[in-house]
C-alpha cells in the first residue's frame, strides 16, 4: 500500500501498522475536506446566494465529525502508540542476551566502537581525540580499552540477537537512521542516548543521518551488515583491537 523500505527487525511490523493507520486517517480527512470544499463552492456561490446569511450553521454534523476524528486519534494514541512505546522504547532487553555497541557521530561520519573480550568499553577522553588515529578519543591506558575494536562507518551485528546502540555526538545534532530496522534516534551533543532493535534478516543496508548537520550532511553515510552468528564471529576474528591484538569472540559481547 505504501512504498516502505524492506523490513528487517522484530518490532518493525508494529511501526508499519501505525504508519498505515495514521496515513489512512489522513487520507480520509483529506478526501472529506476536499469534498466539503467542492460542495461549499457550488452550494454557497454568489449566484446561488445573492444575499449573505448571518445565521450560521444550525446542524450538528460538523460536531459529530470532529468527535469521530478525536476518537480515532485517541484510539491510535492509547491503543497503539503508548503500548508500543512502553514495549520497545522504555523496556530494554536483558543486557546478558544483548550485544552493545557505541556509535559516535561527527561531521560527517559514524565512528563505531565495540567492546572486547571482557565485554567492557574502554574509557574515552576528549584530550585523546585524534581525527586520523583515534577519532573517539579511546584511552589506551585503560585496561578495558586494550581489546576494544573501532572502525569508521561500518556497523556489523549478528542476526537474531538484541542490539543496544549507545549514541553520542562530537559536535552538532545528528540523527541515527536505519530505515530497514525502523529505527531513528536523534543524537545530541553532551548526551549518551540508547536505542535498540533485534535484526531478523541478514544482509546489507545504509546508515543515514536524518538531521541536517552541515554542508556535508548529504555524504554522512554508513553501512550496516547483519551476519549469521558464524559469519559475524569470522568477521570479528579478523579485526584488530585497539591494543594491536587479533579479534574477539562474538559471544563475549553478550554479557
């Protein structure tokens, strides 16, 4: 019905259903107001009504329509939107079963930071930031940072596992958007904001910035790759850690 992107997350179906219902209501209102406008032009033109009437509308049809629209909006809000928000936004998955990743936005790139075998993120410090060699300011003196993995514009995750993304920004407001996952979250400077989803299909997609963030906004594009468990572990084993060692076991990220 609507040209939505392919769906690849467990919660995406509910998002799509709400989009369909909201657009259905908007279509009904658009058609209804269009018909009313045409009828008003024909029925109340100057030729049919040479003298103005100051009595106003005496019927209650418009009131009934307004009540119906309000009731439809109340149903959408309380029966669909609020329950979905409580389920997907407020209720985060058990961290023991989830993979956690940091994504640090900057003009105009996505810096991806994975914890290592210990499952702990190393500390980051502003004074350690180097645009070329250390864009997120990872403190290599922190023992937890030695086995961390970082890359640029490449987010790799395993299928079927909840993924918690910790979002932050080095400069201006960005918006982390994964259309096929039905995920979009503003990224604000000075804040760490979490979002999560469970991928249901393997494949490749784009990470977009959905907030105008500067002259190079159009080229702020990353890439999402969803692997099978085996392929993800194979990819992970080939990555170099911040301390210069080989990759880690994917299972160690879910604790």
